[in-house]
């Protein structure tokens, strides 16, 4: 099984589980693995910088407002 196939299978199983304990365990393991850190590409670093600049400038949308607009749009 390839790495991509394994990822897809894990994602599918996580999406369909209702067991909070399993979800917490998966999150813990993934968070623990991430504690080692990852190296961002220059494109990723630029995207983060843009996002932080948007946040600092107040160019944000509240979740509630976005959900309201989604409800209106999908009617």
C-alpha cells in the first residue's frame, strides 16, 4: 500500500468514526509526531505571511457570518 493510499484510508476511517476516544488518540499521536516540527516551503511561508498580514489588518470573517452566508447561498 502506498503512502497516499494509506493516508486516504486513514482519512476515510476518521471521517466515519463516532468514537471520541479514537479521535482523541489519533489527534494525540498526530500532534505528538508534529512536535518534532516540519519545514515549510517558501510558498507555504509566503501564504502564512499573507494570512498573518490579513489578520493584523482586520481582513477577517467571523465563522458565524460565514455560516449565515452559506445558509442563504445554499437555499
